[in-house]
C-alpha cells in the first residue's frame, strides 16, 4: 500500500493521457496529491482535468492556475519535421507552460526531456557512460527541442526563482510493439525506463525539497540496466533520492508479445 504524502500539493500533469502521464497521475493521487490533467481528451481516473491543446495559451493558463507544481509531459514525442510538427507543441507549447508557471506562482516545474538529447555522444557504440556534465549532443530536431527545454528551464529558475527539474527520460516502451523494438536494440535494455519507475521518479520530483527556489537540475531517468550503466543516475540519486526498482522487463503495464 502506498503511503500518503505528509505534504500534499496541487499538481498539474500535462500529457496526462499518455504512457507516462497515466501512471504518474495515479501514483500522485495515491500519495494524496490533488492532480489536474491537461490533454486533448478527458483523463481517465481524474475528476479535475482541462481539455485543451498546448498551442492554446489561454487553455494552458487555465490549467496552470492554482497549481503548486507542473509536470510537463505533453509534447510531440518522436523525431519529425521541425516547422510542421515539432515547433508548436515542443517549443511554443513549452513557452506557454513556463510563462503560465511564472504568472501563477508555481513553485516547481518538472520538464520532460529525453535521452535523445545525448545521442551524439555515441554511448551505445563506445559503452562509455554519459554524465549530465558531458552536456547535450542531439542528432535530430526532436532532441534539439528538448535540449532547448533544458536551457529554458534553467533560465526560468535563475530569472524567475522557480525550482526546475529537467528529466531526461530513458526508453519507456509505450506498447508491446515498441517493447519489441527495444529488445532488438543493442542498448535498449540498458536505457529501459519502466512505467513503475517513471511513476516513482515523478513522485520524487514533486515531493523532494531539492532543488530549491532559483535552482535547476538535469537528471537522467532509467531503470536498472541489464548489462552496462550508460546514463549516469548519480544526479537523480543525489538531488531527489531516486533509486530504480525495476530491470527489463519488470514494471510494464502490459504483457509482452510472444
């Protein structure tokens, strides 16, 4: 049984109907937090939700009002054309979220980024672990939008006094077909991020006292690797106390094909 948080908060989760959004919402509810969802359709299991699009500034403002924390998971989640597909949700939408956080006095902003921010370090080929200090190295425009999100988050912390965590999410397979692709990849099981660990990680992002106001942190988020530690979890352990529970294929909400 999941214990209640001693300090319940009001948390907005954007992308609340997604593969990460749903387990995160359910975990936060179980911890006793008030959770508001934001997505283009109603969010299962939530009484409080705003139906809207990240491109709609007024809907974003409506969703952010009265919140203590925002977990911003909403985005276009794959490589795509920058102008026609990525620009609006991943750049303009992020801007609206950050501006609304400032306007309504949100204390903590949690921004979903991606392991694709560091693909250019070629850790899969070299086997060398990538640390946050190694910096970004995107190889496509999707990764570039997420690197921009990390820099934007740091700016909003320094300039506006928010506490900001940018989460470099590992490979979380959204369905059995994606799980097959993960297994076929030579690095998939070492950068795997389970739905269960994703819920734990974002719970800690809401409840951790660090980083403090005016501070930001970039954290890798994966489960235990089966072979090599390719993405350094030291910062996540130090800043929010994260310890992964799962190793492939643990922590999935569905049965694997075959």
